[in-house]
C-alpha cells in the first residue's frame, strides 16, 4: 500500500506534538501516547471528510470496475482501500462489522509505524522504549471506539462526530527558558504598518 497519510508519523505536517513529546525526556509515556491518540483521531477525521466511504459500501458486491470507480472517487484512496479490504476480508456489508475491521487495521498499522519510529529514536533507552510502547498500545486500543464511530458515520453518509480538541502540550522548563519574551523586530514593523 502507498504511503498512507493517516499513518505517516514521520510527516512534518502531522503528529508534531507526538514527535515533540517523544523527544522531551520530561514527557511521561502516557503523555506521549496521549498525543499520538489525539492526533490520530484528528487526522482520521480530516481524511474522512473528503472520503465518502458510503460509496465503497454501495459498490460492495458489484463487479471489480464498480469498486475501482468508487475507490477513485474518494479523496483519500488509501482509506477507501482499507474499506475495500475490509469487505473482502469479512464478506459483510454490515456497517458495524466493516467499521470495526477498518478501525482495527488502522490502529494496528499506526502502532506498527509508531513502534518503528520510536525504535529509531536515538534518545530513548530500552526501558523507556518499552514503557512508551505499552502506553501507546493501551491508548490506541481505547481510542478504537472513536475511530469506529467516525467510520460508521462515513459509511452511512452521515455527519461526522464533532471535532475533538487537542490538549495543550506543556513545555519543559528548558524549552520555556529558551523562548524570548521580546517581540521579534519583523512583528514590530508589521504592527506599525497595520496601525498606520
């Protein structure tokens, strides 16, 4: 499968808070896993907004060309392919069965990718790596219900559940000490121009 934007933990546009917390030795494994879960839910929701999975459901059981057209009509084709694979694996058109299958595939794949990313992190010792991995598994298992609810809404062509709010990342004392309290010169210039 091509690089899936939902699962791309190395993307500079996504999972920033998770990667930042991962590098911060003051962050607890639970905090790190919490950011991964929150960002995963938000990224999945955003991808579902442009990917009407009900089109995949309508094509289930039809010929290969109909399914291909349905997949191509979705903005996020990787997510559409997950829906197609769920139907092929389960042989069911039941929305709850498909949503649970897709959610399990997504969370398992994200956990695998996060594990590889964390393993390649240079600042984690073996003990901390195990703690982060255990916390990540727990959080991703508990967030599966949120993912299922969004998938069910998309498969029914209903409005997605409300957008969750990301928690604010607490900065370590070192990070705060390194920030300047002075307003950068370019902002002074811009503010002066705005008020003129």
